[in-house]
């Protein structure tokens, strides 16, 4: 029993660690910086001396303990992971807009921890529980649970990438309209992007703000725009960046290019909305066939079945 309790404790700790690491997929890096800035201001207002130890201790528990442990475990797992898989994970994390603190090592550690947690939990349930099954069946269940725990973070990451790209696609026409108005009013393209970054708090405005920071640090505008298109991975944004770079190279009016791009984005958004509307009836077939139609059949045919059961025909069938 002591060994079982130790196994239960290890499984619970692994599960809690995986959940805490997964929080990094939802919390942006700006929140951590904001918390540190607020605590530094609080120290300054109180007149206390700020040391490196205080700054480190002011960070959340996940940043101080969980992330270093997960990173160490992930670095050990990286040695047995193909480089192509790590590059794919890094690319997906970049497309999802996740913070730099959630690197491929931590993500890989989270996958392995969840796989071990779910498989160990299934084995524990069927070992100490009253339900006894064959060892082969237990092994199959453990393998399925491990696969589920390993691929669930990837599915959640894919879902986050889709939501981010959908949000950017929806906000692009309005952002391009504002860019066009600002450029036609006499502002430069960088100043127009600054207006977009100040007006909204969307994924696109965050991407524009990052482009402006990179330009201020010395990167060329065309390189910063190309990097933004690569980080987002959206075809509409890639074509917009290509049009802006081409207009800058050929000396074409940027306001005219932005106006054309804005009209195209609105047409594209309308087409996508119509496509989703046409998909709705097909998507409704599954819940109708599995949930609504059986309920209707039960409600409508139950009285007739009861009458038929109590009739002469029902007596003959007994």
C-alpha cells in the first residue's frame, strides 16, 4: 500500500505540474512583465531597497519553480526527440502567439508529463479498483491514455492558432481602412501602424506594435513586415505585406494600394462568412441525427407502441 500511495503522489504531482505549465499557453508574456513592473513600483513607493532576490521572489510560483523543472525535464527529452519535431513545435508556438517563456522544451515536457499522468492514472484505477481486467487490455488502455495525453496539447495549440488567425482575418479590413485614412491624411506608414496599435487591442494591433518596436531597434521595415507575416502564417496578411513592399520598391501610391487591399479583405471576409453559412446545415445534421431525431421518434412512436402492445395484435405476439 505504501508503494501505491507513492505512485499516487507522483501521478498527482505530475498532473498538477502539467496543468501549471499549460497555464503558460494562455497567459501572455506581457502579464508577467506587468506584474513585475507593478511590484517594482510598489517597492519604490514604499522606499524599500530592490534587490535581485526580491525581484525573483516576486515572480509567480510557476515562473520560479515549475518552469525551470519542466525546462530541465524537456531538455532531457529533447536529446531523444528528432530535430524536425522540435522545429514543428517551435513553429506552432510562434503561430499561436504564445510567450517566449513557453519554449519547445517546456511544451515537450508538458506532453510527456500528461501522457505519463493519464496512463499511470488508468493503470492505478484498474489496479486498486474493484474492476479487474486482463493485463493486455490494461496495457491497451494505458497506451490509448498516453496517446491522448501526448496529443491533447497539440490539438489545443492548433485550436489556439486557428482562433488567432480568425481574429486577425476579421480585424484586417478595419485596420486597413484606418491605415488608408491615416496615409491619405499625410501620415507615414509607420505612424499609421502606430495609430492602429493604439486604437485596438487585437492580435493584429499587437503584431503591428511589435513591427514598430523592431523598426525602432534598427530592423528594415520590409524585413520586419515579412517576419510578422511569417509569425502569423495567414495568406491574406502575406499578400498585404507583399503589396506594401512592392509599392515601396516601385514607388506606387501607398494609399491606393491600401485601398485596394482593404476592398479585397472585405470581399474575402464576406466570402468566408458565406462559406460558414453554407456549412451550417451540414454541421447541424450530426446533432439532429444523434440527439433530436431519436427524441422525436420516442415521443411520437411511444403512444402508438403502447397501444399496439395492449391490442389484440400484441396479445397474439406474446
